[in-house]
C-alpha cells in the first residue's frame, strides 16, 4: 500500500482500506459535544481491529483549554491561543487515551507546524516517525503545534493539515468530519441546498456556495474541506466528507457523505508538500 504502485481507492473498498487518516474538528469533540469522543474512538477501534492503520488528526486543543482559562469565546490574540492550546492539548490527549484504553490501544501524540511539512529534513523525520508508530500498531493523534506556531507558519485550519498528513503517510483514504453529513450546493440550512454525492477529479464545483464554521471554536468550514480534499485527491488519496455522528458508517463503507475521486498515485505526486 505504501509504495508508488498502490491503486486509488473507490467507495466499494473503504472497509478494506489499508491506511486511513480521519480528521475531526473542534466543535465535534469539545464543549457540549465532548461525548462524541467515545463513539469516534469506537469507530477508529473497529477499523484498527480489522487491521487498518489509522491516523487521527484532531483539532480541539484551544477549545478544550478555554474553560480552564475562564474563556467563553475563542481568543483572538496569539499568546492566549498558545496558552489555551498548552492546557487543552494535555486534556484532549488524556480524553482520547482514556477512551482508547477500552480497546487496549495506545495513542501517540504528534504535534506539527507548517514548516515541518514544507522542509525536507523535518518532513522526512515526521514521515519516518509516523510509519514507525503505525508499524507498532500505535494510533497517532496529530494536531497543529499551536503552542509554538505563529501566524506566519500556521496551517490555518486542520483540514489542510489532515490533507498534508494523508499525503505524507500515503493514505488510501482521508475522512474529513464535521457537524454536517455531506457537502451541499449551498449551506444546508438554506432553501434549495442539494447534497453532493461525488466529486470527480478536477471538478471545480462551479456555482457551489460554501459557508464558514459558525461554532465559535473552530476555524474551518465547507470551503476549507474542499481545498483540503483537492490536495489529498490530487496526491492519490480518496476523500470522504461527512459528519462525526456518521463516522462508524463512513469507515464501514456505507454510501454516505461526499466522495472525492482520487488521482492515480504517481500522477498527482506529493501535492501540497513541495
């Protein structure tokens, strides 16, 4: 699977994928939704039990740390964001590990900055470490290193980070989770919104209107997911966009969400990492 000769994944092969990256957003696993960590772990553990190598890219460090800094809203200044991330990342990993203990799965924390994946030496180190963790049957949990990242080197959103990680580890599939079950032709709460089932490689989605996150704790939205999906798909990784509530169905191969058709590996190259 990890070689350049791997075949692009189609929907019928999701349940038998060899390596999967799953990205979950802040609003899905913090605040009132912290209870979604357990069913998310259930789905990851089921895939892990089938022999699939799983990487989790999880936002939520800042959102998790906010209550402990007596913050009601996501801070706008970098120093407070870094402080909230420092507190929240520790708690977030604890919550994941506490849930993973039910399956005797060990998590490995991986914190990255944009510079780590844009420069050859640290990128090679990150790839080697991730491959080794997966080989040891450890579940890597990746997040942006918010405590040391600056505005100039931040990924901007963890959807893009997830796409770069999927490319880095040569994943068969990237699953981008949010609070919406799929992409729509316009924000789904608006009249006339229609679900998008399939996006062909190179489709620019003309006429589609994308909203932004309204959660107050995240930085993404439908537009960032489409941009991230294109990075991964061009590099040969299939992408499924759906909701966190449907993650078990997504990893089980049900026909849900929005599917982005991947390029044949080797044709797209290491998109986004050069």
